[in-house]
């Protein structure tokens, strides 16, 4: 391709005749803002995730930060006692937009009709604020949470970057 710089992956795709779609990372914000119209709807999506995880309890807590760094900012916490996700599920499904898992699995392990189908709970979280702390524990006690810095910063999804297409 004259006048075009290609990565090794793009060159291999070009040579094979097949190309991968690599959507920009800003797709998360775009989908979130298009599918979820306000913060109330975003919170409902997170509660639906708890239902789909067979939770018998889901608590939504609203509080105001009083630390100097975040003074006056609203903190929204959603806690439930659902079955949780293991590390592979978090990495392979929760962090990957539009997987087919909820289309294929329409009934939860506990027998509930799944409420979520588009995987938009993670988009709901992006609409509610700039920082996200996601922790999950499976019924076997396996915990998945970010290691040292416990927040996924929404700004870590630059508006112009492109995913590597491996998902």
C-alpha cells in the first residue's frame, strides 16, 4: 500500500486477504451514551447484572466524598451477593464489548430468565463516572479485582486509540 504505514498485524492480515475490525476504544462511551439515556437507567442496568448473577440481595449506596481530592463528588456503590465472575470471565467477557455470552445463555445458573442481553452494564458504569472499582468473588471464593491501583479510569480509553482486535 503506497503512502501507508502498516503494523505487522495489519501486514499479515493484508497478506492473508482477511482483515479484523478494530473498533476505537471510544466505542464504550458512544454505546453507553446511546443505549443508556440517564444515570437512573445506568443504575438499573447494574442492578440487572446482580439479578442475572442470581443475587438475593442488591444494595445501591449513594454517598458524597469528603476527601480533599474528591470533596463533594458523588460515590455510587452497587453491592450484591450473586455468584460473581472468575478472572477469565472478567477478562474474556466483561471487559470485551458485545460478546455473545448473554445471547447464548438466556437462563442464569440459578434458573432466572436473564435480564441483560447486550452486555451494557459495563457501559452503564462508564456513564456514571470517571473511575470504576470493580471487584467480584465467585461462589468458590475466587476474587478478581485490580491489583495495586484499584480503579479502572474511564480516561484510560483514549478517544482515538484502536483495540488490538484480539477479542
